[in-house]
C-alpha cells in the first residue's frame, strides 16, 4: 500500500490546523514581512516575468508586490490545468473556481509559461529540502515544469518543516520565502528532467 497518500492527508490536516490558529492581523503582519523579502530579492535578481497568486484567506497576501516593475502573471483554472494572464491591478481579478480570485480574460493578456522567470507558489506546507505539500489537485505540479524558471514556495513560518512527503510528480522548490526569512533549497531550477510529470 502506498504510504505517501495517507502521510499527505495527515500533514494537510495539521497544516490547516496551524493556519487556523493565525488571526487576520497576524497573517497581515507576516505577509508584510514576506513581501519585503521578495521585493528585496526581486530588485537584486531582476526577473522580468513572475507567476504570482491571489491569496486564499489563509495564505500570504502578496498583492503589495504589484507596484514592482515586473510582468505579474496570475493563474486561471481551466479544468485541471492553469493558464497565466498578466495583471497590473487587483481590480482585474474576479472570483473563479474554489472562490479563488483569477484574471479576467477579457482584459488580461495571456502569458505563455515559457516566458516565466520565477514561479511564486502557494501551498499548505513546505520543507527546507524543497518539498512542497499542495492541496491535492496537482495544478502547480502541472504548471511549473512548463515554465522556463525556478519555483519558490511562499508560506508562513508555521507551514515550514524540514521535509514533507512527496510523490515522484511533485515539483521541488528552489527556495522558500516565509516571514522568518529565505531558505534556498538547491532544487527546483529550470531543468525539470527529473520530475515525473502529471498528465
């Protein structure tokens, strides 16, 4: 019997419990610290096109980064796939599946994944070894290998562990941004040859 799926279920439950312990004010405070860290690294490394996400209620809010002179590509759900569209202002986002804000295709230009320099990836949990625990739908594990850049996890300190259970198709992170700092993981660069891709 595959032991990974039950282990992931246990960790997802634990991470949801930890996130529920954070009130709105604490999430906002921590989000501000994360935004400052990412902004500093953006200005140092100067990526041109970055995939970002509109936060669910329990996730870090990165919307303050939109003022940076970068092409910000937000995901839009199509079945079990994500496409990316350029957004310059939060008002260009509407409510999509699962209550997640996503770009309005009538006004937001599509961005090919190959143009992406960085992916800022949400998740329920991350490991300092580059492991990522998503919500179980595989959206980012399908998207990330199609991009031309490195993937970075974005989370609160409460979501960070040394390692988390992974399947062969789970894309590793090159680093993790959290309110406690930045952890380079040494994995998850633009060469995705070692990842068994999801269909």
